[in-house]
């Protein structure tokens, strides 16, 4: 009888931890980039509003997936070149980030405020995976938590070839703005 009681107690503890482990998911992740050398020009700028993100609160793990074909440009021909000639989205359909939030704790989600932290992990883009580290700002207001991350990447880091004709118009490093909103319970 003691073994059964011990087994039931152990099962209860395990199930309690599974139930208490909070995981937030969203399809409200927006990614914007503007590779123009002159940032006031938006000729080549693009945005995706269809990123999917997951936050595991207990472990500080975060993951982001962005379908590359969801980036939209003002120019249809440019969008076609982006998908077919630069990012080869049929072969490499997604960009991903998997990592942790350093300096994050679950108590931050319980109180309105602005918090700073960093993200560390790996970004996979165009078939290449690179280590990644960037500052993150978290704004908690009411029942939403918005994570904002601004960083830069170089096309050559991810084996993305830029034609010589276009290269002079583009910055060596492309600024990227990620904005991820989670609805809190």
C-alpha cells in the first residue's frame, strides 16, 4: 500500500509540474527589414506579419518560425526576385530562431512594465545556421507581452548572393526589427 501511495504522490507531483509549466504561443510575430543603404528609402523594404512564436516560461526558451514567402514588398517583381533568386524559398521555406531569453523571469509577465534582456541561440536562414545574440525589450501591459528585438545580419553570413548591379544600393548589414506579441492568461 505504501508503494501505491508513493507512486500516486509521485504521479501527482509530475502532473502538477506539467500543468504549471506555462507555454505561450502566437501567430502575431511581425518581422520587418530594410536593406537599403539609405534607411530613409524603403525601395527594398519588406514585412512579414505571419511569424509563429513559442515561449516556454519555466525554461526561458523561445522559438520563432517565419515562412519566407510571407514577406511582402511594394514591388511584385522584387518579391519574385527575393523568393526565387536570393532566398530560394522553395528550397529554404522558413527562417527560424531557437534559443533562450537571458535575464527573463516569469514574474515579469505578472506586472506591467518594461524590461530589458537578451536572446541567445541560433538563427537558421537560407540553409545556414549561425549563433545569434541580441538585446530584447519586453513590454508587459495588461494581458499582453510584447517582445521587441532589433539586430543586423549580413547576406554573406547566410550564403545569400546579391547581384553586383544591386549591391551598391544595399547596406552591408541589413537591419531587422522583430515584434512578437503574446496574449497572457
